[in-house]
C-alpha cells in the first residue's frame, strides 16, 4: 500500500514536472522533477542500469521534509525520470528521509538504506534523532522494512551523538556480506566515520570506528564514501565548518578526499594525505559507484550550503548535480574527468592550433553555453607571461573569468561579474599541482554551470553561473608576454 504522502508527492510531480520549461533545466545535468534538490543518494547499479536518487522537496524551491527523487541512466548523460521513491511517512522518518545509499540484492531486489529523521518535543524544545532505515523495491516502487529503524542510538559506540548519525553509504563485499559507512558526531564535537556490517543486508551491527576527524578537517562530517581505487583506499567526506588552510581548503562547507590504509581486520582507516575534492564554489556531498565495466564514477551536488543565496535558473526547480566524473589515482592524486560517454554528445568541432596570443581576442566559432572546450597554453620561446585569462558567459556587462598565473601557480575563478545579485563567495583561488608555465584547462559548460578540469583532471572546480544564457561570448588574453595557445571546442547536444 502506498502511503498518502508518497501518493501526493508522485501526483504533484506528475502534474508539475512537465510545467518546468526545458530551457530552465541544464541539457545533460540532473535536476529535480520539480522543486528542490540536494545530495545525490543511492548512486548504484541495478539490473544493468545506473540509478540515482536525490534529496528532494518537490513542493517548493527550498529545503523541506526530504523525499527521495529518482532517475536512471545507461550513459550518465541521458536520464530517465522515475516516480518519487520515498516520502517521509513513518514515525521514524517524518522529519525527513535523509541521505543514504543503495545496493542490488542477489534475489534481484534493490535495497535502499537512508537516514530516518524523527523530531520529538522535549521540555518545549524540538529535538531530532537520526537512525538508519531500509526499503526494498524493484527499481521503481519501494516498501519500507518492518524492522525499521535498523540502526539506532543502541548501535552507536560510546560518546557518539544520536542527533548526528546519518548518511549511510553501503556496498556488497566480494564474499557476499555487506558494509555501510555512516557519519556521527563524537565527544570532541567533531565527526567520525563508523563502519557497520551485515550478512544479509537486513540485519546490521556495529563493526568499528573507521576514523575520527579530531577537529582536524572541519567539525561534523557529512556524506561519507569509502572505496578502493587503483590499489589505494579512498575516503570521501563533506566536512562542515572547515578552517581555511592555505589555498587547499577554504572556510565553511568543503568536500575532501583522503588516501590511506584500510586495516580490514581492525576496521580502521589511517589517513596519509587529505586534499580538496573540488576547488570551485559549488560542490558538496559526492557519492560514487562502480560501473559495469569497472570504472569508479562520482557525482555530487553542484551547490554548497553556504552559496544558496541565489537562483541560478528557473523558478520552479532549484539545484543540479555535477557531471558524473571518472576517478583514478595518478602519482598519489585523485584524478577526475567527465565520463567518457560525454564525447558521444560532441558536435560542431572547432579547432585552433598555435595561436599567438597577447591582447584579448575571441575566435570564430568559439562561443556558447553548452560546450566542452579544452584550451592549452605554453609560453613562446624567450617570452614569459604573467597571466593567462579565459572569459566565458560574457556579454557587454557580464563575464566569468578563469585565470592562471605561471609564477605563483595560482588558478583563480571569479564570477563576481556574472550577474549574481548577492554578495556570496564569488572568487576562489587554488594552486596547480606542479607549478609550470604550461597549463591545460577543460571547460564543461551546461547553461548555468561551469566545471573546470585542470591539467587532465588533476584538479576540478565547479561553479554555477547566474548569467542569462544569451551571454555566450568567450575570449582569451595573455598579459605580460605572448603565449602559444591551442583550442579544441565542441558544442554538446542531446540527439
Ligand atoms: C548534506 C546533508 C546530509 C543530510 C542531508 C539532508 O548535504 O546535510 O548530511 O542527510 O543533507 O538533506
């Protein structure tokens, strides 16, 4: 039996999703059916297709009691919308069905694990408890399990808060057992990642504290993911209240990846390196899956809680996901590039080689807002240069700039003139991995977003552009010298 709440959300979406004009949505990035979207959830393979759920409040363009929206895809770019999967309709999740994961069961069903948020009144104050809950289904319709919640305060080690216990990400081990990681808040006021285990996917027990934040990287952590990649173990978390650290970490909500050692016997993870996962302005709550052909692909919310002040596009639909990105490890760094399937959607190639560049110029055929463009720059012999600048989404008044200074190795993105009406963070700087005079920048743009990939995916920076789509000029400039520039640009089109 479908609950009234779920029925209502499905009907609402059925009526209003078609009313969102197509030009208010990006072309190939995931958006909500209608209303509000935040974290990706349950990003996983099911019956040979890739499923993605998301934190969803269909009834307004603001965060509210969370539902799970649902889509699926075969190539990460063309998505099929499915009906709302979960609604907050039980005592244990009436405060919202918060983030979680999904896995395919050997009997052909799909298992979802999510955080049920229950709000209770205590001495006149509202107190929220978070527990982990299950639902099983067929890729379209889901039943919440009788035994819910399956992980509660009782399954927390001493000193961990039942008010901050959330965001399970689960997977199946090669031996057929299951693991899940969740986050919690410990006595020192900062986060920890907990490891849970199940033999059948339904009955769960606490295994170990995988690692603690110890107030080193932010305070509370959110949305963990844990996987091995190219012989390394990777932990991804989204910390709250990060302190700035050089140009590596900025203040506030961040997303970091840690490479380290996983001691399977003890269930512990010791971190060896910690870096930003994305250096842009709008990126949070990343989640990954392993594709049918063995690639690790990540998707994230193309937004940050601190920069929600404005609406990038449309008024009926708020929030979008990043382009799914293939991950790999190279020289101790996590490398990320758009999924290779994107190349199938390239049209109208325009290619320039060996342009000698100094003053600001535009190139015939190089403009647009839905595109994939790679720009490579090298100094000409004997000539240094101080700064290389690309301006995008430009018209008479507005522009967003990406610039590289070879002396300092600093890349700066600046959207303060993009048309945004509020004083949220608009500028960010970060250091390239190896300071050198050459630089390669790949711009993936989809109407109101720009995802920048630096030096073949060594770093990425994601941001929203609050600029009307008519502003589609792109220009290039080198200051303090002449550079040699190659440009390869494609429009992206959905066939
Ligand atoms: C992260 C987060 C999660 C939580 C969800 C609620 O963005 O705060 O920790 O489960 O959003 O929507």
